[in-house]
């Protein structure tokens, strides 16, 4: 038994709800606090030795001594998935166990890495970072052979899961994986594309195969996208009528936003699509130019127009005020001293 490293600190804070799927199922209350979720996940994954229960709770039974960890007859797997795509990946028969409040996707990823690090003290075999297999891509995955970030992410992740599945018979294996390739494929090709559908089917079939093995303790956590990230992705996009189904379609139809911006993923009426987010360019002479239009094809003169109009109006007001002031001064009688000086004396012969 290793010394306590620190409190597991998984999923702290109060914000959106994360959903946890456990296999095999335990008798867990449907809603837990972040601290309780921390204890449940640690016990389920065989990492409870790093936890200290400070006071009795209704979850104490989870911390009875278990003999499945490190005994050669059990393995564990932790998956982290964006809930936007989870419904396309998680098998319908795999029902949620409980939910809890989670802070952000960054905090969840940090916690996943903590699990991975601690598992190296418990399990005989711990999967490394996802990498594309060196022996080549299976023929069934040829459509992902183009070396793009989305294709490479998916291939690396599915390879990690398949290798884990192949290693299950020997038991005592652990893997912790954030599934990001599916979201990248959706952003690159669209959720209605063959790339996305095939990848989702492949991931779902792999999870079903893992669920069929009773020696694996699986914890799958789905999380809501960060509100900050969503706002950032939508901010540069103006209200456009054209919304394309994929990144490539958008780039082709708009000639890469006329070279004055880039296609950006947005959500309209619950559906994902791509529109042009226009940028600001600077000429060789240092002139700054904003662009507008559905294809960023026309110069945005709204800024200079407002500046020029405001300047002209200001000058007109200043000139009008000056003229009014002069008329007001002309109507007033000058003091005798000034009047005498202006009129001059009487000329004498």
C-alpha cells in the first residue's frame, strides 16, 4: 500500500452536470456531490487506496477491501466524452448510474490524468498516450488515411481502445482516455458525413465489446461543453444566412472565405454547421481593412463611415456655434474706450 498522495480531487466545484456510466452497475444514488462522485469513481476504478473518508457516509460500503485490483483478474477503463457526441457513441443499453456537478472540461481532463498517474502504482499494465499504430492503418479505416488532425486523433484513440480490448484476457490493465477525435471529425466533415458516422459506429461497437467482458470495470463520464468555449467560438461570427454542412463544403463554396477569414463551426437551431468568420487584414502599406459579407467578399466600411460621419457632424456643429457667437458679439455695443479707439478722433485742420 502506497502512502496517501493527496485527496483525489476529481471533479470539484459547482457548475454544469456531468453524467457517469458505470459497468458493472453499483447501487448508487442518482445525484451525488462532487466529493461523493470522487469517492465512487475511485472505488470503482480500484484507486480507493488514495482516498481518505473523513466521516461515515452512505457510500462507506464502497471502501470495503476489494481483491480485484492487482490480483490478475480485473481491469479498469476510464473514458471522458463530450456529451454533445456521447449519444452517438454510448450504447443505448448502457444506462447512466449517477450525475454530479462538474466545474469545466479542463478540470475533468486534469483529473483523468491524475487517475492515469495513480493507476501506475496499482495496475501491472497502464496504457500510454494515444498514438497512431506503427504497423499501419487497417483497411477498414482507409477513409481516415489522410493525415489531418481529426483523422489522426480518431485513429490514435480507436487504436488505444482496440489494444486495450485485445489485452483484456490477461487482465490487470488500466487505461484512461479523453475521446476527442469524434468532435474533431464533426468539426472537419460534419455530423452527417460518412467519416463521422463510421467513426461513431466504430467507437460504439468497441465500447459494446468492452461491456461484454465481465472482467472490466468501466467508468464513462460525459460532460457539457464549456460555456466560455462556446461563447468564444460564436463571437466572431455575424448573422449569416448561408450555413454549410462541413468545413470542406464551406471552404469550397466561399473560396476559403475569399481569403479574408475562415470557416467556423457554429450551432443553429440545434444543428451544427459552418459559416465564414471574417478577419481584419493589413496591407503592405500598413492599411487596416475589415471585411464583411457571407463570403467575406466586400470591404466593411461601416467603421470608417461612422468615423467620417461623426467628424463631419462635429465640424458642422463647431462652425455653426462659431457663426452664432460672432453674430451675438456684433449686436452688442462696444465699451466707450474700445468704441473710441475703433472710431478714431476727429480730424483737425
